[in-house]
C-alpha cells in the first residue's frame, strides 16, 4: 500500500489532469468570462456617466447637419447648399431617439426642417434647443425672431436669446449682440445685460475665432465697439 501511494505520487506530474484539475480550469475560464462581462458593464456605465455630464459623442447628424460657424459643434460642419436634407434629417431623427433632450441634435434637426421651408417645425426644434441651453439654437432662434423669418418678428425676444447664447462660448452671438446694441436695436427692450458685460464679451470674442472670415468679423466688431466708446 505504501509503495502504491509513493508510485502514484511520483506519477502525478506525468498523468493527465484529474477531475479536480479540470474543474479548476473550467472555473478559471468561467471567472475570466465573468470578469470581462463586469468590465464591459463598467465601461458602459462610465459612458453613461460621461454622457450625463455633457461629454458628447459625434453622430452622423453632426457630420451631416452641423453649422460651420457653430462654436460648440463636434464636426467641421456643412454650409446650407451642402446639406443633403433627407439624409441629414434621417440621421438627426435617429440621433434624437437616443438623446431626446440634446440641444445640439435638436438644433441640427431643426436646421434640416428650416432649410426645407418647413419653418414651423424647424422653429419648434430651435425652441427645444433653446430650452436645452444650446447656444447655437438660441442664436439662430434669436436671428429668426429679429428678422421675422418664417414667423412674426420680435426684436426684444431675439435679443434676449442672443444674451443667453453670448454668455456661453459662442462667437457670433457675441458679435451680433454687440453690433446691434451699438445700432440701438435693443434700446427699448430692457435686456438683462449691461454695456460693461457686452464690452467684456467683445474683448473675449477673438479667442473663439478660427477662420480668416471670423477674425475679420471680430476685428470689425471691435473697431465699431471701440469707436462707440470714445
């Protein structure tokens, strides 16, 4: 009996894995699968947390319908003649299903409708974009109201929207607000802003300019603003 036990002991390393060893191997592999699954869940949860704090992902809607002058855009943007309205609209509708309160997507979807002369629908999306706090949506809606483009004009409401947008990192709302303030457009509006604050916005606009045209627009605005202060 003793010799048999010793022989078994010496043959352990050369013999095939016993049942216990196979169980341990299966358990190890299963544990790895569990670990991978948990890791994937953590990554997904992290993505949700990033989206919740405003870290946005570029969508096909961004690629097809972002405006080039939108300072907060996530892709280079396309001009109005370049927008493929049916394709861009479908992409933005799909994106909105995944993020129904995203002000950027709401603005870009509204842009496709407005370019298709569906003004009421486009303006409705711009209003939702404004409610979500997206600066480009506020700026464009303000421009529509000031010009009365597709709706009744409302200069003071348009100016108030520009104020909200200009307090964010949005270039053209600062430019339009400063230029039209100088022209006296909002003299009767009692906008919730002071000339001193607009002066600070005008000074900060240059850092937001990317293109030669934008730098020229800022330079013109600054020149007009400085001459007004003298």
